[in-house]
C-alpha cells in the first residue's frame, strides 16, 4: 500500500481516537451520575438539618419536663404548707396563695409547651423516617449509576487502547518526513482532517470536483498533490 494511503488511514485512526476521547469526557452516564450525586448531597444536607432540629427539640422537651417536675414539686410543698395550718399570719397566707396561683399558671403553660413539643417531635420523627427511606432509594440508584458509568468508561478506554495500538503500529510503516508534513498540515488546519481520499474525481474533504490534471498527477508515485480549495493533501482512493 502506498505511503499516502497509509497516512490517510493514520489520520482516520487519529480522528477516531479524538472522537473517543471527546466521548469519554462527555459520557451521558457520567454526567447523570454527577448530577444525581449532587442532588443526593443536597438531600442529605437538608435531612441532616432536620435531624439536628429534632435533636434540639428533644433537648428542649427534656428541659421543659425537668422544669415541670421542679415546679410540680414546689407546688406540692406550697399546697401542703398552705393547708397545714402552720401559717397563721394573714399576709403570709395571701403571699403564699399568690405564689401557688403563679406556680399553677406556670405549670399549665409548661404542660401546654410540652404537649406542643411532643406533637412536633412525633411529626418530625415521622418525616425523618420517610426521608431516610427515600435516602436509601436514592443512594441505591446512585450506586447503580456509578457502576454503569464505570462500565462505560472502561469500555471506551478499552477501545481507545486498541485504537492507539493500531495507530502506533501504523506509524512505524510511514515515512517520518511524511508524518512531519502531516503534522504541519494538521496544525495549520487547526487539528482538522488534512489528508483527503479522492473518489470519483472529488475531494473527500471539501467535495469539490478536481481537474483532470490533478487526477493524472495522483497516479504519479511519490508526488504530493494538494486540493486548491481546502489545501488538503490528496490521496488516490479509486
């Protein structure tokens, strides 16, 4: 096979490698995994905030219960003292009665607050339990996506490895000066295809009909012919 035809095959392999590398960087499964991972992170952050709120409410409930216990104990002692007959001074009795009424009011308010906190704890606990189940489902789905993404990456990496091996083997059979020319042309065309396979008298890159004189020159071994329209190096394909 002619050197120019080998060079064209080399170019097509490089184009395949480039497309595979682009695909590897933009895998749909990887993008989906990363998106779902971010979603789960946000979900878990909100869940953690709810759990912290629940723990705060539990501490507040415990504090209120201890406060109620203290008030109840104090109220019992004052009731006992009030009705024991120990206090005979009217002013002292009136003062104690006021304290009893104040303590009863405080006790009632504490009981209402405790009831409210208990209801909130029950509702919040139920919500967190449901959210934890959702978290398990989301995490399971994420792990499946992770496996799929890894499989897709491994598949393309395997294909890339094979293509790179083929390119390296092919490069050994191409004249170094011709490869240098190819690199220069490729750089000038900003990494695009610069070797065109001519079929039926048309440039394979820009699809322009070539003059008959160009087609005749393509038959001359070792001659380099360039398309006047796109500047690519022409290779006989027929």
